[in-house]
């Protein structure tokens, strides 16, 4: 064995040992996220993201370290909003208020998505990243309204009248069917749930086109990772908006399913 190989193996051993030590320290210490070191945060986020993916899909996701870092950054951004007492505006709302609203909506969301054979976790955390559980009545710049931020044309496609866009239960059912269509479109992909979520934000046709451009034998085990890793090769809308969508979903789910790890004395949203 030459010196170069020995050094490489030693480096791998060091990194593996460091990761295992960080995991053990995180589990044993019971630290809240705020008090974790960077390596402990990465271990925590990686493990929780894979657990959520497993519960959501029934299979194992093979995230790349880079994609897990994207999720971890989103978790940190959300966590920094804890304690924004009295603040209630998009992107700034105290996370306690977001979770309180999520608790109130959770039973309905779980029931509707489960009835459509879609993971309740998708039903719980899709409206978090769309509206933070606010049934928004004023159209945004694109014309989207409601908790699930449907465009009127898309809502009409799923049988929603203009008034029903603001009906949480009916719009939740339409969102579940939208996700179902995405799952069917990407059914051959091991990460079809993540792609269906991306398609909810970007559109199925554009998502399928992106995959055709970027996916190859080396990166196909994590298609969502491939898209975010090669974001510079995609359009401005993807780079400025869509690229953050799935990491934010997993970040929201990590917080909502592990509130006590963020110093919040409440039960996971999925327990309601």
C-alpha cells in the first residue's frame, strides 16, 4: 500500500469517526439545535431528513452531503425566527405562531391527504412553505391565493371555483390530487415524492425537462440533489426560487416533527 492510499484511508477514517462522534454526542447530550455545534447540526439534520423521507415514501433517500447542507441552512433560517415575539408577517413570523397555526390545521390536513393516499407529512408541511398556514385572501403578484397558494387557473383544473380557493378543506384535497399527479409523473424515480413537491412549485413539465437535461448515471440516485447541485445550468426562476423549495420543506418537517429539539414544549404536528 503506497503512502497516498494510506493517507486517503486515514482521511476517510478520520471523517467517519468525527461524524460518529458528533452523532453520539448529539444523541447523548439532548442538546437543543441552538446549542449544537455545526457538525452536530449537520448530523441531526441529515438523520432527521432521511427519517422524514422514509416515513413519507416508505423507502430510503440517498441525499448528498451538499443537499443535506442546503436543508441545514434552511433549518437554521427558520430557527432564527424563534422568539420574534409579536411579529407576524411573511418570512418573519415567530415560529411559535407558525406551529400554533399548524396545530390547529393538522387534524384536517392529515385527514384530507390520508384519504387521497398521500403522506400526511406532505399535507402538513406543504402549506407551511406555501403560506405558513395562513389562508391568504389577497392574491400575490402571480395571482395565487389561499393556504395552498393555488393560481386560479390551476385551481380550476382541479375543480375549485374562485370561492373554493379559500376553502381550506377543498383546497387541501385539490393539493393532494396535485401531488398525486406529480407522484404518477415521476413514479420511476426513487425520489418521486421530492420531485412531486418540486413540481408543485415549478410545474411538472419544467421539472421533467430539467431532469432530462441534468440527470445521468452518476447522479440519478438522488435526482433532487442533482437539480440543486447543477442549479447554474437551469433558468433564473429555478435559481432564485424553486431551488429552495424542497430543502425548505424538509427543514419545516424537521422542526415540526422535532419541536422539543428547538426548545418548544409541544408534540410533533403529525401527532395531532
